C-alpha cells in the first residue's frame, strides 16, 4: 500500500510502505520538537497513511525541512548504497524540501 508525505500545497511524495517507514523513522530520529516526534511515532505505530508537514507545529515542520535538505541524502546513500532507483526516489523528498520555503 502506498503512503504519502505532503511537503507543501505543491508537493506530495508517495512510496511503498517500506520506504515511507524508513523515511519517517529517519525524520523521527533527527528532530527535537516533541509534538512532531509524537505524531511521527503515532504514524508509524498505527500504520497511518500520510504525514502532512502543513499540519505540524512550525518548529517541527522547519526541522523536518532542514533535515531533508541536509542530513537526509547522506543517510539515504549510506542505507541504500547499491540501489540507485531507491536512492533516487527518496532524494525526491530533498528536492521538494529545497523548493519549499520554511
């Protein structure tokens, strides 16, 4: 089943559950905003189908965008070194984040 991360009004990223789960777990481990961390944990624990950054607290949204623009690509490259298709699909999140204002 496909899951979504909505970056902004313009951008939504869709992936199979395994990639979605990996991305959300990475974001959960990379941010400090507790309300956002709690929500991301709920998404994972309850197998919810989407994360909408627009509905998150401002601090959490900013932290996620910062993470996607920075630490995300090196983590993707490390986790999926022999899978260029998966790396490319995940890196689309970075492109979306870079084109989205804080």
